[in-house]
C-alpha cells in the first residue's frame, strides 16, 4: 500500500469552514509520485484523472491527488482472488 510521504515531501492543505473551523486536513501528492508508488506510467495516472476515475485537485494549474482519494480508489478497484 502507499506509504505516507515523508514530512519534508508532504504538501498539506487545510479546508476551512466559516472563518476559523478546521474541517479537514489532507496530504496531496503529485502525478509523478502516484505513478512511482503504483509502478505505472504517468500517462496511466493522467488517464485515470482525465476519465474522472481518480479524484484530484487543481493547485496553481497542477493536478494533485489526496492520499485518501488514492487509497479509496485502490480499495474500490481491488480484485478478489478466487477461492
């Protein structure tokens, strides 16, 4: 499973509700980091993003993926072994 990025590699984003209430805190990773973790090409990751199979955030014109969304994608697409 995907390991959480090192503290120095983590890009943390806070979502605020109202002016002060913290709703969620999540770590974002790049397309390159996802491709390396899954051992697939960056084109494969971009295809998942473009087909809206893997949720993403646009940050400054760059696509970023929340680790929680990647974990949910992996769980939802797990193929069970035959018994």
